[in-house]
C-alpha cells in the first residue's frame, strides 16, 4: 500500500533526474515515484525507461511545472503528496519522518522542514533555511515571510480535493499559491531537521534568478487575489493594507539585496532588472538610501580589491 | 475499480442535481458517479449526502467549473472518463454503447455523440446537435468550431496524462480546449445517436447568452496562444493555419451576431453592443464570408451552434 506519492516534473535534464529519483527512493518506504516528463525533447524518455519502479508519464505538450504537477496528482495513489524538482534532492528517511508526523496530526494540511542550500554541484553553501513558525502560518505565508519550498514539504492529498489543484498560470509561484490556500484552513507542521537539498540557481544557469524580478512582481500581483480569500476578507481592510504594504516593502528589499549580490557576480542585466522591479513596486522604498547600503558596500569592496 | 467515471461538477443547484445523478447511474454498468460540489452555499451538501453510492467531493473554496472538474478527475478512479453538467441528462444505456465502441479501437482517445436540445426542465425537444458527427482526425475541424457536446464525450484517462488536465483559466471554453488537445494526438470516434439531453438556457438562468462576448474573447486568446502552439499546429503549413483561423473567425462572428440579435430582441442593447465589440478581434473578412455563405447557400451550421451550447 502506497502512502506517499513523490511527483517529479522534469524537462530536458536527463543527467540530473536519476539522482533526484534515487534520493526520493531512499527518503521513505511505501513511496511511489511519479516522473512527469514535460514534453522533453532529448533522451529523458530513455533515461526514465532505465529507472526501475517508477511511474512514467509523458506529456506531449509542454505545460510548465504546475501543469505537470497536476497531471502527477491525477496519477498518484498515495495519501500524501510530495513535489520534488528534477535537480533537487530529498534526504534519506525524510519522507517517512514527515509522514509519521502527519499521521499523528490529522488536522494538519502540510508539513515542511529545513532546507539545505547547495551550489550547482550539490555542494552545500552553508545556508540552511528553516520556517520560523508553525501552526497557523496563513499570514506569514501571505506576507512571503515563511521560507518554504515544495522539496521539503509533504502535503495531504485531501487538501487538493478540498481546495482545488495548482494554478497553471502562476509561473514559479504556483506552490506559494497552493500552500497559502491550504494554510488558510489547515494548520501547518514544521520539522526542524533538514529535509531536502535545494540546488541554487545561478544567473547563468538560466534556472530562475534571472527571472527573480519578474517572479516577485508576479507574486505581488497575485497577492491581491489571495487577499480575497474569505479569511483575509474577514480580517478587515486595515489588516489587509498593512499586509500589503509589508509585502511590497519586503519584495523591494529582496530585489535590491539580490541586485547587490548580482553585482558581485557581474550580472549587470539581472541587477538592472531587480532595481527597476523594486522601483516599480515601491519607488519610495527603493529611493531610501539605506536600501543601497549593501550595493554600495559591494561596490566599495570590489574597488578596494581592485586597487 | 469502476470502469467509467462520470464527473458532475455542481454549484448551488440542488433541485436539478438528483435528476442528473440518476441519469448518470442508469447510463451504464460499472459506473462511478463523482459529484464535485463547488463550494455550494445551499443545501446541495445535504442532498448529496442523502444519495448513496456516489463519490461526493466537497470543495471549500469555489474553483469554477474547470477547477471543479479537475478535482473530479483527481478523485475519480475509472479508466474511462466523462463529464456531465448538473442540469443535463445522460440517456439510459448510452454510456455502455460508447464504452464498447471505444474498447474496439484501442488507438482512439475519445468518443462523442449527439445531444438533444431539451427545454428548461430538461425534457427532450426535437432537434439534435451536431447533425453529423465527423470522426477520425478531426483536429482542424474542431479548431473551427466546437461541435462536441461536453457531456457526450467519453475519453481515456491516459489521454489526460499526455495532454494535461483542463485549463481552468478559460472558464466556458475549457472543454473545447481539452477536445482540441486530445484531437491533436488521438483519433476521435463518434456514435451518431443521441446520448445526452441538454437543458436550454433561459435568460433568467444566466447561462450562455450573457457571456457570449466574454467567451469569444477567451476563445480567441486560447486559439492564438495555445492551439496554434500545439505541436500539430506549429508544424502545419501557414496556409492550413490561416484557413483554421478563418473558419474559427467565421463561426465566432456568426455566434456573436446571433447572440447580439437575441440580446436586442430581449431589449438589452448594452449586451448587444458588448457582443458586437468583440468582432474586430476576429478575421476582418469573417462578416463578408458569412454573407457569402448565406447567399451561395453553402450548407452552414445552425446559427446558434458555434460555441456548442446556447
């Protein structure tokens, strides 16, 4: 009897996929692994044929991550759903530990855990992200103040039947959307141990951070929809405004911070995109001199090294 | 494991729902009826709980029809799947016939049939839609207009695994969109017999007419952004693609004209104007071609059928 379905959407990464699949296998017993091949154009299909004991589903048209995950959910038979990206890893035993915790807490919608950040070669960078609160995290999630990624999360399948599936139109933020919707009516558990390894994108890997600015602005836009959820409505306009303001500021700060970071990596295009994005969200916040402290520091340090 | 799952998405229509469920049960043997209650605020939940032998799923937050149907797809277990609207009726035994036919053709992805137009309480009237049922590779025909009545289509679960679930961002066009994606890969079959009864919308029920302009603009967007990007359409010649766009435009324009005339007859000039305002987004020659077809008497579809409902 399968209890956990791990859904791995993949697109043109046959060299990374087997490692992700293996990590999912060692992460739990009673696990079914569903690889959703999002219309890969290379030898992904052959690589998958070589993998034992997986359910292989092939999409004929590229649907994007959320669409592929939805197809995975439809093909799943487990009670719990875990999403894993084809370049990330699950740690051994992590799924079993989370499933046991979910069994003990039937009122919880999902359980998340700490995440280890790693570089492109899966070497830990020393950063570990841990969600800072548990229980009712609806407002934290709404404010983007809750570090959670699908790779460290185990979701009760029932949640999808009560709240609907992932929104395919939300590129890159479909997970934030569904987790917020779940947290609106379910409580959330946190495991303090690391559950997965996240392979951090670099601007040149074309994986994500180059679109960071676009993605965060999309999140800012989508938050207006999430603020229409019944629980947010009940909270009153004042609370909603406050949440909105804090989120915008947080996003602007994040964009400026990563602009500073990008500066060091000499990614001038990403830097410009981020600063422009921050200015568009909140000109006043981005015009605050303090926000550029980090940027100035980077500039200064670089000069100092240069001389 | 049931053979066939009938997915009924419902929202606040407890008076019509039992009839749809009854008809679904009688439509075939080995059928699972999945009722997805799209966050109804009335006694729908009680009505469903009083019915035994259905797979009842209740959404806490309204997901609109496509989102609710997707949840139904996840909750269902059958190998063959079909949707039924909560105000429509499946004809007895119709499902068995379609299952048998689909069993004989393992390559085909989907089978559809005809719908009988019913009156407002769902009793059968006389005319059938579509009058003829094209079969085989109907991808290009289907791009022109939706001639597949939603409740009549029975498809394999594995089709969804290759084309994806319903696109919930195009409410009202979501079924057409799915048929197009399936027809892009699989041959389609049909039985030329009526399999469902459609309830005719009346102005008060707010079903089709009020949304004609909205639906056509969604359709235009989907045609351009999604259908023309399907592998099948992308590899086709420019001429074929243009012909598809013309056929689509002509049918949509006809639909808009019809709906705007209907709105005018009912004394809703604003609605009528809104319908007409979408016309410029279609192919510029579509109006001319409608006239041409009428004058030349080239057999065209019945006017209200362009979107497959009214």
